[in-house]
């Protein structure tokens, strides 16, 4: 995992390459083991403001269908009632995502 400043002179400089790779291992629960990775760019703006654009993904596999007969650690429900009961379709949290952030860093 690391952030690597890169010297790009276009657009005023201040660019950083972002990368991450990780592995989660849980003893006695192999369904929750996975590899994850992230790549992206960050741009320092005026003052303490930064923006970044990231791509993240895992190799986590989950059977999020209603017919799943075992616990699925990467599945979540889009709706939960006030009593805590999940309803509606489920999503696989192990999929790919593109993330855009606006960040205030004061360090």
C-alpha cells in the first residue's frame, strides 16, 4: 500500500498516484477471505483541499441470490426495517467501484 507523489508539471503539479493491495484472511471462515486492490490519482488544490479519483475492486465472490443456503459475508440488503429485518434485493459488496472524493487535509 502506498501513495507516491509524481512530478507532473501540467495543471499546476501537485499530483499523487495512489495504490493499495491487500489480503483478508479469517481462520475457520474461508468464505470471507479475499484480495483487494485500489488505483487512483489525487490532486492537491488551493489550501488544504484535495480531490481524488479511484478504482477499487476485490476478488470476493458472493451468492447474493435469495436461494443462497449459506452465510454470504459480502451480500447486503438495500432496505432494513425499523426492527432490523432485511428486505428487498441484495447487492454484492465485493464488486468494482469508481470513487470520486473531495477531501480536506490539514497536515
